């Protein structure tokens, strides 16, 4: 036993340099950074970053100065979100004052539709279809994944950690990176498969909330018939063609949702808003 204990005591009594403590600490710090860089973004971080991106969008086009319109769209949106897989997010919906047809979602549940899009909708079911499509993007974290792909996992994790602190102590460089990644995303658009997935999920969310699931189909048909409308230019550049989306939805829905076409299609409050 003494032969075994003696070498151990001598080892612990050896000078610190023999263990190269500096390298050991440095290695542990590097390992921690690798772990931090590859962790999942928390919901708190997602919401904080999404709020920054929503503020950037609103800086380019403010909300329509119509409190009744904003309350109505937010009410429909929140009702839909309560029938999604993430009802606990701090969902916010609004209409921005821009004549072109488009809609935007940011991580964490901020969703904005343009005045130009709202003016082309014909029923509350169509509005529900549009909002449910954007809700689906948030559920699947499509925008967050696209920004992460653009900036790199490590960079986004570093940015996210600063936003999670919620102390206002954020580096200007990191804020600029996040906003830059968001601008690139909204100019390029998401992958086509993300848009097709959001279409499929959107009709399900709308149906769960009691709406006619064919509302989104109606919107896509309107877009298809108005392909030469200059107000649709940016939307068509950043999304798959409406006919392609209709074909994908038709294949996914088939006849399985026909009985749900008797769900709510329109309500007097939508017509009142349009007037």
C-alpha cells in the first residue's frame, strides 16, 4: 500500500508548472465557448431579438394610424396564435402603412401585414389564412434559422446572450450584425420549402381556430390573378410563385378539409373595417 500512496503524494506535491495550469484553464474556457456557441437560442432571447427586428421594420414603415384597425387585426391574430403550438409567446400583430402587398414575421411572435395586402383581402378567413401562415413561420423558427445560417451559430449565440440580459448593455457591433442579418433575410426571403411548410401549417391553424381553411387558398388565387400588379413585385421576388404554392397546397389538403369549408368565412366586423 505504501508503494502505491507515495507516488500519489509526490504527484500532488509537484510544482504547478508541471501541470501547466494556464493551458488547462485556457482549454476549459475554449471548451465553454464551443458549448455556448452551439447551444439552442432560448425563448427569452428569441423574443428580445425579434422585438429589435420588428422595431427595424416599423422604422421603415410605421403602423397605420387607425386604432380600430390595429385592435381588430391583433384580436384575430392572437385568437389564431392561441390555437398554435406556442400560445404562450407574447404575440403582437399590426398593419404597417405601405401600399405593396406583403407580410412579415420576426422571431418571438411579432407579425406585420401591409396596408396594401389588407386592402386586397376579401374576407376574415383570408386574413386568418395570411396571419396563420406567418404564425407558422414563428412556430418553426424559420426566420431565426435563416439569420443563424447567415451570421453563423456562434455569432448569433453571442448576440442572443446580450439581448437576454435585457440590461441595455449591448455592443453596437452585435446590434448591427443582428439588424444586418434581418435586412438580408427580408430582402432575400426564406427558402421555398419554408414557405410551402408555412402554407400547410397555416391552413391547419386557421381550421383549428374555426375559420374556413381555404381562406389562404383564396389569397393565393388573388395573387395569381394579379401577377402584373406592381404592388406584388417584391412579394413575388421573395416567395414561390402563387400557382406553385396552390399546387402544393392542393396536394397536401386534397379533399380532407372540404367539410371544414363551412367554418367561418366572413364576419360583419371585417366588412365594417373595409368600409
